């Protein structure tokens, strides 16, 4: 059973945002990494790229499938998790600690359209 963490925001495409002040850490959920299976490659964007809520910014490839990563929020990329270049399997080991990008949020109001942990759990159970 996939784990869901309290205090994060979740999208229907199985990304999460961990918010600290005006900074968002975006990654894929435990549910997503379970569905994908063994991750073998992560297509990372560039620092200073703009991301837009609801639009794709990269991809995760596994032995089973490739899946676009959809940004749950808009903002400017401050950092990418370069460790994933060499060890994409970190997303399988701990998707909560191994975020994909760190962004400066341009509109915190977008968080209101995302799910909390309880809503995301219910969403996954009905998927």
C-alpha cells in the first residue's frame, strides 16, 4: 500500500508539492512510483525554466512505462535534484525525500486547487 504524507499538496496526476515559505519542492508520490515500477531515467528540466500548473516539465521512465511529470504549481525552477541523473532509482527508494525540482512559487493561490493528504488517499483508493 502506498504511503501518503500529511502536510503536502497533491495533484490528480500523482505529483506532490511540499511548501516551505514561498518555495515548493515537487516530486512524484509513492503511489506513482509504485505504479511505474523500477525507475531507470528522469528527464530533468533546467534551472531558471518556468513551470506552469497543469503543464509537463519532465518525464520519468521505468522498465514498464514513461510518464510525463506535470507541475502542480507555477513558478521558476531554483534547483533540480541532480542526484536523479546518476540514481533515478532514488524515486523508488524514497519519493518523499527525493524531490525532482525546487521552485519559487509565483501564485500560492494555486495550492487551493490541490488535494490534501486525506483527499489524495481517497482519490487513490478510487483510482
